[in-house]
C-alpha cells in the first residue's frame, strides 16, 4: 500500500472535506497480529488464578481528592464454564450483549416518551421462577450481565463487595439480608443490621423523590430498577457509608439495599451506577471526573477505575454532550467514521441528538459491541469489506455479518477504522478493537453491529486498552490508547 498516493487520490474526491481529511489516519491499513490475539483469547480458560490484593491496589496521588480502585474483567473473577469452547463463550457473551442493548433501547424510549415517575407495588411476594442458583451456569443470558467489576466497601465497619460498573445506569445497589430472593454472589450478602451507618430514607427525602420508580411503605423509601432483560432489583433505598480501599470513605451515599434480586449479575454483590444522573455515584460524591481502563475481556489482569485524577496528556478529546430528556447517558460529539483512511459518506446528522432527544451516540462501559444506526453501520461494513478483499471471508456469526477466516495467517494487514469527533480530533482504533476472534481456530469478525433504535453506542470492545476519562466538570470525554 502506498498511503500517500491513496491519500492524494482521496483528497481529489474529498477536497470539500478539508477539515475532516486533515485528521484522517495517515495509514489506510494496520497490522492485526492473529497469533498473539488467539493466544490472548486462550488465556480466558487459563486456570492460574491471580490473587488480587484489592486494598493495596489503591494508589495515592498528588491530588488529595483523587483515588483509584482496581477493575477486573468478568472472566478473571468468574472462570467461564464452557469446556474450553471459545465459540460457545462468545455466543453467550453476544446474547448477553443483545439483552444489554435491548435494555438501553427501552430505557431510552421510555425516557423520550416522557413517562412520569410511577409508583409500583413492592414485589416481595412475587412468585419467582424456581431456579437452582447453585448449579453451574452454562449458556446464554444465564451467564449473567456485567463485564467489568470493581471492589468497594459498604457500611461501618466496612465489608467489601464486588460490584459491576455501569455507565449506562445511575442507581447503585447491592443484595441485602434478609433476602426474599437473592442470586448467588461470591461475597457474603450485606447485612444492614451489622452496620452502624445504615439509615433508611424517608419517602420525602430528595434522594427518594429523584428515583424514577419508587414506592413508600410506612414512610420508608422503596426503589426498583429493572434492566429490561428480565433482571431487576427491589428493596429499601437507604444511605450508607461507601469506602474506597485506603482512600477513605464517603458517608450518606444513597444506595439500594436489594431484598429481591433477579439474578443476571451472578457473582457480583451488586452494581455501581456511574451514569450522568443525580443519583449516580460520581454525582453523589461530587466527583469532577472519573476514568477507567478496560483490559482485554479475556485477560487475567486488572486495571483501575479512578476518580478525580488528571486525564492522560495524550487523550483524544471529544465533547461530552447531554440529552435533556435523559440524564443518565454520556453522549459524545461524533461527526463521522473512517475506514481505510476514507471518510464514510454518512450525513453529519447521523450521530446528533435531535430536538426530540432521539439519536446521538453514547459511550457505555456495559455494552460490548459498538452499535451504530443502521445506515452508518452499513456504510462502515461496506467500506470495510471493499478494502478487505485480500482476506478470506467466512460465514456470519451471531450478530456479526462480516467475518473472516484468518486461521492460516499469523499477521495480516486490515483497514484502519477511526472515530472522528467534533472539534476535529480522531481516535484511530487498534485492530483488536474491531476485528475479534469468535472461536479458537482463527475466525475473526468485524465487531460492530446495527442498532434498530435511534441510539448509537460506543461499546467496550472498542474501548479496551484505552483509558476513557469522563471530565464531568469540563464536559469532555478523553480517550487515551495503550493506557491500561
Ligand atoms: C463448541 O460450541 C459450539 C456452539 O455451542 C458447538 O457447535 C461446537 O461443536 C463446540 N465445539 C467443541 C469442540 O466442542
């Protein structure tokens, strides 16, 4: 490939895109290391289990208010039970991911339809499907949701718990004794009566009235969160002390104490809501920023979730946008996409939030595969296929329609994929962020998909290996590659 020539050819076609072409990646193709990628994928089944010292991983820093927690991919906490079959592991991950996206779509639609805060009947006496939570979980969404976990302390004295991190929701909660229905978790269930700082919220407390779904029982506040995929949590909305390793603790954080929890969060005690709404953890602790770096989903390693720390100097910056109809989601200003250093011909409005709150593109820690509006996905896929004719194509796989058989190769050149943000900055993705193995034999698929709804989502496969910083004070999202 002669990128210079390709570039000048392109320029003659796209000379009216002067501003955009200025920030196009300099290379149309980059190298995917097939053998290293497959070797890395195999690590997911490695039985060597690392012992993480969660308390010690907390780093001190010059800024007294910043702190850092360890962050782990799900597979390092829960070894997948798939008889070392990477195909079935991928299928179950993708099924889980589809549930996740359905749940975001329905939350989005519900918010746009302008629903009002509703009361609900506490469902403590609901008859739940009998389910043997002790048995090995083997397939589909029963694998549980949540891709990355951190560990925090709750109560006084603090007890430590694994929590799923989620930028797509606001309310933090954990399973609480007494359980009328709790799924299996790896730590003992939180017992409020053993904590001196547990305090029920009254129905008129501002935190209670901020809930989208709440109920009142003898002047105590009940919350309910449903994730649209059949999983939900119901219980008391309370304040508790939340502690972060050695970095100290914050009293009076409103969290859900879930007495009835339907189990798609298997393993973790609950969830940390990192969304943009007023009840999210960053909002409640008045964080000016937070960031995470997601290690490879198959890795046996950890990275960090940080609050109030400076973003890396080399971060590619994108405007952090808000949708007046829904405060939870972190939208970014995305103007376009390029494949093989060619801008895709998609209307600039494709990723804009319209006056009804539809559209837009969010960054989400919990979605794996980036979802694009259908017309944008089709343009991306078509250009990728056009520039990948040197690769042997293979059949579709689950939600992926563009796959290649790379089994006979050790290294291969693949078209560059880049995101172009308003403000002119470009995030060039590493090949591992868009061409991923789906089996252990060498079948790789383009890890993007169409979303039937109006929302687009930048998923965590595209974020892996990158420190993503949400600068809430300055309304900027930073992407710093190679920073885990
Ligand atoms: C792996 O799982 C897939 C899908 O569940 C199945 O079709 C395939 O036969 C399995 N392969 C092996 C080697 O067991």
